[in-house]
């Protein structure tokens, strides 16, 4: 039973049209109006489930004016459902402005939970951590993107979750590598719930090589999950290995010095890389 003068915030599938709750279908079929980010996209979902509710548009460019229209409908005791193209409204999608204005006017806002790409990706990533930060989309320009990534470096104990567009994917990963280092582990979740759903986990170096080897893997919608930094114990690296690494770092690029030190000593390349990064600006005289 739906309530009059209520805005329902309805999560919709991120790919597979069957990934929607019975409650969401009941709301979409029962409200007076659906406010959709793009009517053509939402129409496919409604047609699949034989729903014929009237729709209006609400997107990032008309949210303020559309909000006034929706509030007027609520004043007439109508019920409205808010949906975006996919996933949960207000999460890297329009909706926040409308919801704030509806609440300020004293009308009820009711969430109808469901699909969310970030949580979907994290749940199947295998990353074991109790904490995560959902950032959403990084800036499109490299300089600003690097500055934002630098501001996140201190959050080393939690998983960092980003959305990224396919045409910026490689540039974004290059900036992540520059900021976090080539050995930081990342999981790419691509085309979630769709036919070509893919999960791939590697360090930043490895994931870039994998993407470059197959252009098909650069297509679609992406969630990037940057794993927490694994604590390393410097005491586990012998003084002899550290000494060797210092000597190599004096005359070679860091990445090459770490690779050679790992080959010579048999020590973990990842552990040596982390140690080298922490010491490169404070190397003792040899």
C-alpha cells in the first residue's frame, strides 16, 4: 500500500533487468509519476516488467526546476518514484537536491533499496577489510585527479572504491600508479551483472598490462577497488639486503633497483618496493 504525498527513492538494476525487488516493482507500478534520469532507458525496465506508469525527466541539468514540479505533485497528494539510469539515486547520480527540497517542505521520503555497483563489486572482490571509502568518479583532468588521489594516500587501511569511464580508464590507472606505486593491488570490476561481467585483480602494473593486451577489456562500465596497504615489517628484511638495495638505488631507477635486489636476494619484490618507497628520500651515505 503506497502513501500519498511521498517521494520513493527506488534503486534499479545496474545491468540484469531481473535484479529488482518485488517492493520496487510494486512502487513503480503504483505511484502516480516516475521521475527518471532518462525516460528511454527506464522505459526498457518498465516494459520488461509490464509497467506503464507516467514518466517525467529529472537529470543533472534540470534537477532544480524538475524538483519544483515534483513538490507541486506531492502537494496534490500524489506519490512519485525517483529512479536513475541504473543503481541507487543520489549515489554518483542525480537526486540529492530533490530529496533535500522534499524533506525541507515536510514531505515523506522513502528509500526502496536495491542494486549499487560499488557494493556489488566489493562483495565479490575477495578483499578482506572492514572499512572502505566510496569516492565515485575522480576528476577528468589528470592534474586535478592526481591531487585528489594524493589526498587519499593517508587512508591506507581501507579499500578505496572509484567509478571510471572507459575512455579515461588507462589515464586514471596511470595516475594511480604515479601516486600509490606500481605494487599497490587493485581489482577491476567490469560490466557487473551483464553478459561480459569481469573481475581481475593484480597490482597496478599488472592490471594495466592486462588491459592493454585486450582492448575488449577496456569497454563498458568500471568499478575500481584499490586494496588497503598491507603492513610490512622492515625487520623481516635483512641488513645485507637493505644495503644491496641502497647501493642499487644510488645508480638505478627505483623500480629497476627493486627488481634486481629481489632477484639477488630472493626477497619479496612487493616488500622491497614498499621499503624502498619509504626510504628513497632518506638514503644513507654509502
